C-alpha cells in the first residue's frame, strides 16, 4: 500500500508540485520565525551579567565646552551624589545599556585577523553599581593610575576569541591603530542591549574624574551617563530632588534622569517588534497555505471519487481510505519539507548567522516540521473523512 | 454460491420513493455463468451492487459463499469483497496514474502479501488475459478491449469465487466483445468461477448458462 502511495504521488508529480511548493514556502518561513523566537527565548533564559534593579541614571547631556570645565562640573556632580545616603554607589559610563540598536566598537588584531569588539568607558564603581561578578582579576581602581598601558576589563566572549582556555589577566591586546592595552579583569556575560539580545564581545576602558580629561574624548555627550545604585524603595521624590540638584550645578546641561528597569522594558519592547511582525506575516502565510492545502486535498479527493469507489469495491476499508488520503498529504508535505530542510541546513553549515547556534537551528527546524505535519494532518482530516463516506456504488458511476 | 431471497431496494429522497428492486429471489450455483438483462432503469446494476456488497438491500437476505452478510460491518464486508468477489465494469475503472501491472495489483494490496508475490500474481493474471507485453503501459496507452482485459486481470488476480461484470462488453465492438466473453467463459470452465454479468446484448447473453430478466425492479420469466 505504501509503495503504491509513493507510485501515485510520483506519477502525479505535476499536480502535486504546487502543494509541495506551498509546503516548502510555509516551512521555510516558519523556520525563520522559530529560529528568531528560539534564539530570543534562549537569550531571555540566560543571565544578563548585571543587575538593573534600583539602578538609576543621569544623562548629563553636556554641550561642547572645554574638557576641563566638563570635568570640573562632573566632579561637582560627584560631590553632590556623595551627599545622598540613598545612593549606594555611582559610576560614569558610555556603555549603551538597553539601547538595542546602538553599538560602539573598535577593531583589535588577533593573529593578523581583525575582530570587532564592543567598547565601553566606565568608572571605578561600575561593577558595584551593576553588581558585575568578576571571573578573574579585578575591576579598575586607583592602582591603574600609573599604568604604562591602559587597563581593560574584557568579558568571556573576548577571552574565548583571543585567549581560548587561558586566564587573560596580564595579557596585552593591540588595536588596529597599534595601541596596546593590558587586560586586568575578566567578567562573564554582559548583554547590555536587553534580555532578548545575544551574547557579545565586550571590553571596558577606565574613565574617572581623577584621571586627565582625555578619556572624555570617548564619551559622546548624547550617550554618556552617570549610573547610580539607590537603596531599595527609593521614590520619585528622590529622583526629582537629585535632578533639581544637578540642574543647579550644571545649568547649561540638558540633564535627564531615568531608571534602568524602565529602559530595559522599553528595549525589550523594541526588540520584540520585528519577531512580532514576522510572526503575524508568518501566521497569515500559514493560514493561506492551510487553506490552499485544504483546497488542493479536497479537490484531489473529489477528483478521485471514482478511484476511491473502486478501491472500496476491491477491498479497501473506510480506515484504509482515510489513511490513503491523509498519508498522501503527509508524504507530499514531507517532500516539501525536505526541500525546505535542505535550504534551512545551509544556515548552520555555512554559518550564515554565526551568533545563532546549530542547536537553535535544529530546534526551529524540528518545531517547523511538527507544525507543518499538524497543519497538513488537520487539512487532510475533513477530506479524508468525506472520502471515507463515499458510497462505492455511487462513486463507481461518477466517471 | 449466491442466494438472494425477497430482496427489495427502495431509494428515498425527501419527497420521492423509488422502488429499484422488489421481490427478487435468485440462486446462482457454483461455476454458473448467469446473465442479467433488462431495459435501462430495470434495476440490473442495483442488483449487481447488492450482490457485490457495494449497496445494501432495504429488506431481504443475501448469502454469499455460505455467509449471511446482512449484519456484517464495513471491515468484514470489505474483506469479503476483497477475498471472494471480483468486479468488471463497463467503463473499466482503471486508475490512470498507475501502470497496467500496478492496476492489477490493487486488490492484493489489501491482503497481507509480499510485494514480490503480488507482482508475480499480477503478471500471471495479465498473462491469462494475453497482456504480458503491456504490463508497464498506462491505461491511456491501451485500446478499449485491452483496458477491459486489464480490468478482468484485476478481477481474477485474487482468485475470487465470484465475478460480477457490469456490461463488460458495453463499450466494445462485437469482435472485442466476443474476445472478452471468451475470457470470461474460460474462467468459468478452467477455474470454476461463478459469474453474474449484466448485459444489454442478447447474443452475448445467450452464450451464458442462464438469463435472468428484470423489468421495473421485478424478476420476469
């Protein structure tokens, strides 16, 4: 029976091609959507690498003034923040936190190969403000004031790329311009763009008001921030007091305040826009394909009424007829998916999106296969049920 | 081999009742070649469908090869159709997407049998009807007579005790018709098959063992 089913499908290959193309397109669309969704979900389940609760920020928004004036004003802001017992720690940072679309990277050389690494310039208290755990070495402090080479802290993604299997502390890295830096600390995951975004290579440089003002060159006024951790339960009233206070110190600056948990929510919403649009388009496509599949299976079944009557006359039971209609649809779906799988497997094999692991691709492919089979089965259910009700005596007169 | 008693068949729609068969009693002996004749609408095909378990009578009893089939469910009826009955239709009813030999194999795919044995039996059946040279052809590549011979091969491949033929020569010229009749007669003679054949063709019917005539759903002498 199975052999003859394949024979029939092969002999009707032209009529069946349309259905297979439909299955292929919907499978591939589903694969892309599921890959995106599983990738985002797997990111969501990973730790961010820092804590954002009770962390507030000030965007100083300084206009282009003399660097020494900026530095002096920032020192005054620091003194001001020191006066608040509710503030546990604070740090400068130009690291994009929960701004998914923004990147700031620099090229470093690894065995003659160029590798882009995301950069951030931060203060000595940055690890305390965000509760970042060190895996090796230490965070910046005053011991780094007299270093010959600028110190950097890297994360494990950079370590895996540059110093696989080694403790990177004490190692020297060289950027494309020939500038050398010394690794003084190693941290783990640091996914600053939000819960749904992937791991990335991260390198932190030091910037504090006790240093010469050169580090300010790396701080774009738009994105530089003062992050500070407040005691749990701190209110909006405190936020307003701090803002008024800083406004009084930096009268020409456009000071804005915010909270990282709110920024995180906003970043997550932004990140979800694309997959939601993809899912909606994919949903419509699947409905379209399901209707198409149903139509094709229904039409084929109607066209084969006489054959079904004949098979019933020759000994086929109702169950056999149902199995035949459903089985043929499932086999056609399988062929469509085999074509889809061929293209889908090129993603992990060719490393099209290297940041997505093979496991995610395989899970997405598996999930797409299950969904397509379910849709095909449901679409074949009604036509096969109708076919099984065909009276052989009537069907045999339906030539 | 076939016993029908007091068979009645009524087709009902919302407002109309059509009496297709009434008071039909028929005994067909093993190895008998019986013709059923009658004008269009006299109930010939209905009678054949009822004997072939493709349709159920409104009332009356059927005994096929010793089995009372009135209370049988779909699975059991399908089994009897598959094991004991072969069908030959006026319009052949071959599956156009399958080759000749694959068409002949159809009744055997509902039996537990290896593919090799199925193929051997299908080829043997085709040899019996003189179509060994056309096994890989498709129905559209055959003449009407050849198609009907394929249909006969399909009917005999399972070695059924009964063959039901609904106007098997109806679409063929007289020479082809005689050829088909000769094949059917040889089945009765060589294999002891019981054949019930519906026909409009008096000369063909006269060559069978017995003729049953129907008129307006009733048996007439």
